[in-house]
C-alpha cells in the first residue's frame, strides 16, 4: 500500500512539473524567438560561407533577440535563437517582424546533405565539397 501511495505522489509531482514548464523555453529557461521560416544562403568564398536566415515575429516592440548558439546533432545544425528578457513591462503591444542572419559553422563537415533547424523550423542544404 505504501508503494502505491508513493507512486501516485510521484506521478502527481511529475505532472505538476510538466504543467509548469514553458514549452517555448530553451537551455536554462530562456525563451526562444518565434521563428516562422528558415532559408540557407551561400556567400562567395572557398569554401562558400553558409548562413541561415531566420524570419519570425517578436512578441512586442520591446523584445530583442539574444545571441544565438548552435550545435551539431547527426547531420543537423541546431540553432537556438533566444529572446533577451525585457527589463520592464512593455507598454508597446503588437508583434514585430524580424530577420536574423546566422553564420553556420561548417568547418570539418564532409560533402553531403545537411539540415539546419532554428527553434524547431528546418531547412535543408547540400555541401558540394568538404569544408
């Protein structure tokens, strides 16, 4: 009987923790920018420089984008684009469009198919040669 009670309490606590978590949070509880579209663009060079152009909406006119971070997971470059916390409550309501260009770290990648994901929105690209 005691084990059943402990299991019920454990499930209840886990449920509370999940209900209180912010699904739009990144590492260490930072809120991520809402990204609607990602496009991969190439700049001249040898090898060419690749960037992800992310577009989306900021929640209000006071919101600012934070510094992006990226990590490689298999053949996907995962980019986190956070929002900087507002210093005060924003009186200027209304979403504001943004466009952010993020230089992709492709050093050491072999020729082949890859994808980039910015806050859950993906785009594919192909490297013609090793980087």
